[in-house]
């Protein structure tokens, strides 16, 4: 999955909105229609549709057609690509902290037990 700067920007801007994050959270339980997604919000169905369009542009969700229904589906591959991008930086930091821990342990061992006051 593509993780160039423009694609990442779209995804993170889409996820910056709390309504869109709640829509993503709801879709993690399974597909839903716009009406179903709009239920918990105090905004219009049109506003929810606009949020879904933003999520579609960021490739975080897709829509299918089932007769008259147009369910919205989470795109787990896109979320996995974002997670992978984040993980590359998290893993570097974890390695740095492990190195720091090792240095601190070796310094503590070299200085011996500290006298109690």
C-alpha cells in the first residue's frame, strides 16, 4: 500500500476529526450504511456523508452496492499501512531506550551498591 507524503497527509487529516475517528471505530465492528453511521451523532446525514467522503478520499473506507443499500466498509489494509509507518519510528525509539537502559544498568553495576543514608 502506498505511503507517500500526500497519501499519509490525507489519512492523518481525515483521522484528525473526532467524528471520523468514531465512524472508523464503528466500522471496525462491521459495515454500516450512512443511516446507521449517523445514528449516534447530533449532525445531519448529509454531514455524515461528507465525513465518509473524506474517509474515502483518504482510502480509509470503501463503499459497495447491495441492491438499494450502499454500505460503508473499513479498509483494513490502509489502516495497516498507517500502523506500519508509525511502527517504523516507534521501533527506532524503543531501540534507543533499550540502549539507554543498558548503559544505565552497566553504570549502576560499575558503581556498586549505594550506601544507605
